[in-house]
């Protein structure tokens, strides 16, 4: 599987570990940066680039997921979610990683590098990558509604106040 990763200065050590860990597990890792420490770097472009990579790969039929990091993971998740077709979930446990895949077919996860150890984060990521989407009708329906709203600003048969 191809894994797109991005971070800011807070997650740089995590990303270095992940590149090695995921590569050893047989994944192709695409690092969207940064490549060096800069305490005042800006994460949005890095995370958006990783999300764009996931979206493009998935549209091309490539098996791909993404992982973004930052101090809390919040801004990184928000950035990734600005890319059409991305469903980025903030993950803080193995359970949330599992449910992000099973119920939401999340294709990007965000983790707070200052909130977890490298070992914990690695476990969340391994769980996320290994878990397939459940394909349950209720989850398929809900994801379709989100995609419809993203594309049109409406959800057929539902009241969405604009």
C-alpha cells in the first residue's frame, strides 16, 4: 500500500520513525514534508499535499492512505479535510483508528504528536492500515451523503440549512 505522510515540526521525529517502520512493513511511503526542523513552519501545505496524494492515488485505483501529524493533530486533520474526497479522522486510540476505517472509510488519519508516544502512534497507524471498511449499508449511505454535500451543498431527501 502507498502511505502519504506529512507533519510539522512537532511530528518530525514521528515521521522519520514512520518512514522506516512502514517501509519495513512493505509499504511505499511518500513523505510530503517537512524534511528538516523549523520551529515556525506551517503545516497546512504539507498536510494538504499528503491528502491530495491520497485522493489522486485512490481516484487512479492505487491502494493508498494518509497519515498527518502535528502537536494536537487538529489543524492537520482540518487541513486534510479541505481536499475533496478526503475523510480525515483525528485518532487518539486503537479503537478510534479501527472505527475510522470500519465506519467512516477514513482515508487519512491525524495524530497529535505531543499527545502520544511514538509506540502508541505506530500502533494506531498499524491498526488503521490493517482494518478494512465494513461496507455496511448504513455506513455506505452516510459516506455518500457527506460526498453529496461536499459536491452540491445538499443531501437529497434531507433538510440541510444553508
